[in-house]
C-alpha cells in the first residue's frame, strides 16, 4: 500500500476529548474517528487490526469445534420477556418499536436468540455438544461512554454459545474455551491474566474474565503473591477471610454523643478520638422492593456486587437523601443500625465481632458510642459484603494479595440451564426423555482488544503494535523523495517485500524524512526500512525495530531475508 493513497489522517495534537492513551493514539494515528458519543468510525488501518484479531479468534474457536454463524442484531422483545431479562437488563438495553408498535432491542448479547434457534433445530442428544459463534456489532446504551473503544455504545464482539448434554459436558467445553482464550490473547501478543469474576446481567455460576494488565484499566485484579497458589480474582469477587472471635473487654452502656458537623468516618473518628476500625459505617440502599441498610467497619468499603448478589434484586442504588431522611429521621451521615425500623439490615461479618463500637444515632449531629452488635441491634443477615484490598491474606493460602489494574477483554460463563429452562429449550436423551440444554457463553471484545493492545504497547512517540496484529508489518521510505535513485530503490524493496508475502507500506509522499519517521512511529509499524544516500553508496539500507529502537545496516540485496528474520524474532 502506498501511503499517498492511504486514508490515515494523522494528527499532531492530542484531541481534548481523549482521556486514556489508546483513545489519544488511535485518534492521532488516524485509526478511528468519532461519529457520536461512544460510536466510532474504524478507518482502514484499524480495520486491518480488527480483521487480524478476528482471524486469530476464528482459528482458535474452530480448533475447539466451534461453528461460525450470523445472528440478527435486531431482536424481538418477546424472546427477552421469555427469558425474563427484558425488565432486568436495565437502561443499557437499546429498545425500539417497529411501525406496528412491537418492541425490539439492539442486541447487547445473544443468549435468547441462540437458545430459540437451537430449541427449534436440535432435538436429540446425538447432536450434542454444539458450539456456535459469531463476530458482530453489539449495542449497549452506556450512561457515560468514555475511553474511546474501551467503553463505547457500539462495538465488535465475538460471542460463542455452547450446548451440552449435562454439567460434565459443560465442564469439558468450558475448559476448551479457557484454553482457546488463553491462546487468543497470547497470539495477540498481550500480557494478560485470567481471573474469577462476577457474572452480572448474563447470569450463571462459574465465570472467568481475561484481563489485559494496564494502568488505565477500570477493573482491579487481586492475585496471590505466591505464584504457586495461582489465586487471581476481580476484586468484585474477592472473598474476605472469616472474622476472628469477638473482641475482649467489658461491655459498656450505650451513650449518645453530640457530633456537630461530623458526617464522614474520618470526621467522626477525629472528633471522638477513635479509629475508623471502631466505627460501624451504615449505608442505605434502595432496591425495586425495599430499603436496605448495609453495615461495614469504618475502614472498609461495601462491595456492591456482593450485596446485589446476596439480595437477589434487579436494581440496587444508594438511597436518595429524601429516602434516608424518611427512614432514619436524620440527614445523610448520621444513620446507624440501633433502633432502625422498616429496613432490612445486612451486616458484614467483621461488624459482629466489634465491642463498644460507634455508629450514627439516626438523629442529626448525633452518634452512639459503646454500641454492641447482638445486644443493641440484630441484623437480618450476617455475611461477607466488604471489598477486599491488596495487602490482605489470600483466602486460599494465606500469602499476601497483590493488585493490578486490568482491562477486561474476554469473559467465559457457565450458564447451566438458566436460559434453556426459562425458554423451555429441551432435547431428547437416549431414553427419549426431555432434558434442558446445559449452556455456556463465551465473549471477546474485538475492538476492545485492539484498544487494550495500545494501552499496553506505546511510548512517547506513539503505538508499538505487537507484530501479530499490526496493521502493516513494515514501512519502507526514501529519505529524500526527490532523489530518483533513493525513490526507485525504496519502491523496489517495497515490491520485493510484497511479493515475499510481507505486509508493507511504501511512504511515497513528498514530505520531509522527519515527518515520515514521526508518522511511522505514531502508527506503530513494527519495522522501518529507510533508504538514504550514505547507505546506497555502499549498497545498504537501514532497518529499525520500533519496539526496541535497534538499528542495523543491511545489504540491499538481503532486505527481504533480514526483514523476515526480524519479524520472526518479534512474533
């Protein structure tokens, strides 16, 4: 490809809208352009990267017995009502009506439609297991689209759905997909970690996320310092160790203390000259059916994913100030579990071992001291609802937990019969009896993987693509485009590389060498071949490796072999 004919409009300044490095560099390098909030045009260079990622995925899915198909983006609400998700999925679901007033949605995922398809076409155990996948645009109406391709409203995703005879069959398929995902992200040249995760709106029991490790990641990954242990988990799913025995000491009488302008844990602790560990933090939440008071120690944070799963609710959000006032009789910051009526109290297990603790008095500017769980209040539920942090013990082996930021690029789920039972999708077993399909689903964010690769591979000059997914492998350019000898030699090298199967671009633009070098570094071609006067004088050209900056002079008649050797070393 000649650069003069390429649609790759590079920018010199960082666009103001771009917050993270992948968003900045994909815009600057001319790979993407914004169409609307969370919606992007993928320009030719980006599309080449996407196609390479898709091909790696396709090969690994096919290797495990997957069959590719294509399902509709437009999905009937009837299927979603049948599964029970029409009202559960929430505001992220793009909903629309046709001219007849019938409800539809734009597919954020395809469990319902694939289940309906298999229900109608597969009727015997002899047709199982079945692994069906597609690569297609998905749509989610994000409340706040941000970070470019990392959190958009339209994106490309690979989703595979498995149908098995029983749980043992699903276990086999799940392990196959785990292996396939490991291979996909390894072949894409990414540094990643597979972690235990929460299933969210997809549902199901067992699930792993594949996280590309990067400082810009929105997810927090906790993992064991002991590599032999192997414990790794999204912090949403990290389990806290059981609390120790009840604290010793005399149990004192509860007393109300005036605490003017003390709303936060830090303010209360300073005023009462106590530590945050001695304070019971009470946070009120609203669900679709009740108000809940969640209790954790003052030095802890509530894990809302754990709380959501424990409550089994559809909607969970922190209660509005007017709700807090109506329930407690006080403004925000003075709630406590003692004497609290009309709400369900859920306490973290650490709260229940405190002695003579502090909590809000459900009166403005008042707190209680010497509060003792069991004597002064009795929670409806005592369980682990806190967020685990780095530095705490690993729940598997007791070693220290470390943390890293991660970008989720893939997730695999064991669905079981969640959808097949809801949609009455059955097959006949060897005895002629109807059984529900045992399902799994497995997704990879294709465009998100491209952005994650940039988050992990860049420097001050631009992108450094892993060679496996680079839009082109080599950029060839003359130092002086007006020099006929340089230009002809560069073009000849370019054509030799193309004939040898190397993906090359020829920068034939009438630009200064410095502009070409900057653009090549910005786009991130793994190799650059530069033809100059001094090199030609001794029948040599310059070969530069983008990732390391290593530069070597190579014989003019050995360019193809040198480039192929360099590419092999980078793969």
